[in-house]
C-alpha cells in the first residue's frame, strides 16, 4: 500500500539480522528471511544490520555492559 500511495518517494528498508548469541527465539532467522524477501520488492534501498555487531559496538565503544531493548 505504501508503494502505491508514495510511489515517487524513496523507500528505505532497515533490517536487523538476528544473532544466535543474542536472539531469544529460534525462529527469528526464519522470520527475518521471510520479511526481507517480501519487502524487497517495495523498497528502493535496503540496509542489513547484524544484531550481534550492534551488540558488540554497544559493549566496546559505548561502555554498555549488557544492552537491553529499553
């Protein structure tokens, strides 16, 4: 629906790839792949971010011992 309503606007997609060390569910990877395949047709540019890398950045460079969702 967004592609129809905003056809001339650039649509960016930001996806966070789940990591086995940080993920709380086994099916996260399955949902990520399914969601990415469905939404790629409707976005002009997709950014893929590794969740474990973000977790490491928070610990090493931001001095956050255990990053949380809040």
